[in-house]
């Protein structure tokens, strides 16, 4: 197959796939927002666990 013909067929196929891909796209802002809030929730849980876990150790160590 000639290179120009191959390139033309590839371009047509890629354009068709690109136009059909729009049907399957998720809304980026919604997904980005949900992931962001999930990360905030995980961070808050980790800091709360760190505070609760650090408190007994700090209270157990007293200067003599």
C-alpha cells in the first residue's frame, strides 16, 4: 500500500474514532470534583488518626 493512501486511511479512521469517543466521555469537572473531595476526606481521616494516635504516646512520656 502506498504511504499516502495508508496515511489517508489512518486519518479517516482516527477522525471517526475521535468523533465516536465523545459519547463515552465522563464529565471532567464532576469527576475531578469527586476525586478531590475524596482526597480531602482521606487526608482528614489520616490527620485525625495521627492526632488520636499521638496523644497517648505524648501523655505516656513525662520528664522526670
